[in-house]
């Protein structure tokens, strides 16, 4: 990539990563104009997660309520998209800080993250987490939480590989 093209793209995107073999991943902060893209990716995530949680409303991301949720996230929280050249291949969304007056630190939370199956193994998920962490660090937040379905072994291993551990707490659920 020419230096001029790289500089022009750097102005538009938060990170441009050459992952070899002439493959380029672009990580950028999501905008309101990309809500439909986010809804599609979120719907794919819900479809994939349904095997772990049969109570998920798989099509909810495509509803007006789903769009409104994402709009609020894009406007007020942290949302990044990953593109393989010009094709959206993943995203991450999270919240800046849970305000717990009983903790000595601020904690950000990853709400949802997804990378399309055919693009996994190219470090895209790790790149999304790194951008999420960078933005949190700017706000003085250096601790991060994520919830993963206990049967999602691949997801757990992925987050552990990216510095998360499962030693602090565990979530138990009960339906009567």
C-alpha cells in the first residue's frame, strides 16, 4: 500500500492492519450510518449463540427495538467494526464503566462481540478487543469484564488468550 493511500485511510479508520498475503483488516469506530451492518452482524451472533441460550430472540437485532439499542450504543458507548477491505466481518460493543462505589477501580464491559466464521483465526477478534481497550484507557479505565456462555468453550479460550480470566466470578442462572 502506498504511503499516501495509507495516510488517507488512517484518517478515516482507527486501525489498518496488514495480516499478510495481501490481506488488510480495517478497524473503525462505528457510525449511525452503519446501523444496518451492525444489525446484520448482531443477528448472526444471536443465531450462533442460540445453541447456548434457547431463550434468545434471534431476530430481535433486526427489529426497531434492536436498532434503537444499537443507535444508543453507537451514540453513547463503544462500538467498533472490522472490515476485510470493504466487507464487514466483525464487531465489538461495550459499555464504558460500571459505577460501583464499593470498588477502587472503573470496569468496562464487553457486551457483544462477533467475527464471521470464515474470518476467524486472522486475529480480528483480538484487534477488536485491543481497540476497545485503547478507547477505555483514554477514559482512565483499565479493567474489563466479559460474560461468555459456560458451554461456549471456544469463546472462553479466546477471551483467556486475550488476557481475561475466569477466577473472579461466575454467573449462575435459574428458571422456575
